[in-house]
C-alpha cells in the first residue's frame, strides 16, 4: 500500500512558514476547545446531538487546516509521527505543534471562564473603598 500511496504514513507536514503554522494551529485549537467548552457547559440537550456537533466541527476544522499544518490540534497525536520521522525535537515541531496548541487551550479556557462567570453578589470595589474610609 505504501508503494501505491507513498504520501500515506508520513503524518502532518508544515506547508507554510513557522509563524503562520503556529497561528493556524493555535486558532484551530482555540476554536475546538471553545466549542467543546460551550457544548459541555452551556448547551443543554441530547448527548448524541452534542457529540454530533462536536464531531462535525472537529472534522471541519481538520479539513480547513489540513493543507497548511495537517490540522491536528493535538500535540500528542503529532508526536508519534514526528518521532517516527526523527524531527520530534525540531524548532518547527515544538513551536507549531506543541507551544501554539497549549497556549491556545489555556487562552480558550481563560476567556471562557471570564465570559461565563457571573459577577459575585457581594460588595463592589467602590463600596469596599467607602467602607475602608
């Protein structure tokens, strides 16, 4: 099969420069993490409907990013391919497939928490300042 389709089994390859690749992987990861958080916490409904929406969005994002970076959005899945090719410690691999997705995941979680957290019902900062005087 490899003789027939030599490009199969090589894993994702970066087709753009390193900065565009990191931006692409970061945006794809940010999108999928945000979608997953919204589906898990904010949308009530059937488990199967949430699974279907999540699957369709992941496939869509993978297709959008596949021509540029491989559209993996998961550092662990890329690591096996990179290790097999011997490029698992290259700057390109670490920056695009590890650093960008991890940063995007943390950013998506932080922004989601900021947007969805209700303000506390306690005293405001202005009220606290008046009490301290």
